[in-house]
């Protein structure tokens, strides 16, 4: 099955959940790796096995680079964000993320080599909004950027840093949530 | 016959095939024929500026309109990458 929209459940082993949270906390602490774009944003790729209608996450691949300031991605992101991003005091050019092609190709190659399927991307939301205190769902911008992606958007709420949560939405569409089960 | 590696998100349009062999003398010809064979892949080219192409692991600079000038050998491996983004 290559259309992930049919999945009914995602199993996420606890040690991989901890790896994702560790990535988010490291970025929030401003602890950047060599070659990593120094931004307090955590995002990455999740891959694993697809059996019937259940996805099991087997691999977490944090993404290091952000091509947000590199053409032609800068113009694309500026345009999409001007139309769909909510108002914020953060300057537009410091908002949003987009993968570097070479790094993404390396991620996909590694996933292929291990015989897994790329399920989707994860990224964190860190600030509560008026009317959205948990921020555990995709923003309108997330939905637009994930359109036709055939990937699941995993949204990690780091609003409460001690108790992070994660939810998953096919193509970032709020009406297409796939339940996540954290397994031992 | 060049070999094209289909990016994960688009494999639903190629019956889950990871790679597809396509005849063509230039990069643009091969991509055009790929889309003719699998019309669902047209979405991959919705915004041509975002499509990155690698031949044998080396990124081809420039945009789609310039790919007529990129000759291919029969054993070339082409990877297509569409970036992933979020807010």
C-alpha cells in the first residue's frame, strides 16, 4: 500500500518517541550540531513498516538544514506564507522551514536502503495561541504546505515542555487524523 | 535507458515502484516521458522551480527549461526530489 491515507493507526515505539522529544528539547535549548542551521525549530522524517492499515515507526531522521533562506525556496516560502501564515511578531523570513534537496535525498536513500517506507514529517509547535492553547494540530499553513504530499504530518506540541504530545494528520489535514499508539 | 528513482511521496502514482527505466536522450525528454507514462506524477511538477534533480548523485543546476541541454547516458541514475516544508 503506497497511499498512506488508508492507515488507521500509527505505532510509535517509546524509545523513538523519546528520540523525537530529545531532538525538540535540544533545538529549544539552542544546542546545535555541526552543519545544522541554527534555528530553534525541530523537524525531521519518520519512516517504518506499513502492514495492512497500521504504520509502525522504525526510524527517526532529524533534518539538520533549513533552506528557508535559499532560492528558489525562499521565494516560494515567502509567497505561501504571505498568503496563509497567521500574523506574528516574528519576522516572516524567520518563520517556516523547508528541506535542503541534498539532505532530503540522503534521507530517502537511507530509508530505501533499510527497506522502510517514508511515512511523513514531524515538526514542533512551541507557543500557545489565543484560542489554541495546545497547538497540537496543523496550522492552515501546515495544511497548504503538505497538500498532495502523500505524507503524514506529525505535530509535536512543546507548549508544555515537561509534557509534550504528538498527533498525526494525513497531508496535514485536521479532518484526517490518524491515532498514534506509543508502544513499549 | 536511464533509471529514475521515484521519490517516496509519489510512488502511489507508480504502483509503488521505487525505480522506473525510461528511454531518452536528455533530462527534459526523460522527465516528460516519465510523466506521460504516469500522469499522476504531474503533481510533482506543479511548481517546477521546486523540483531538484540529481544525476548519479550530482545535483543539476538550473531549472526545467534548461534541462534540454543535459545529455544522459544509458546507465545514468536520476533522483527527483521535491522539498518538504512546514510552518
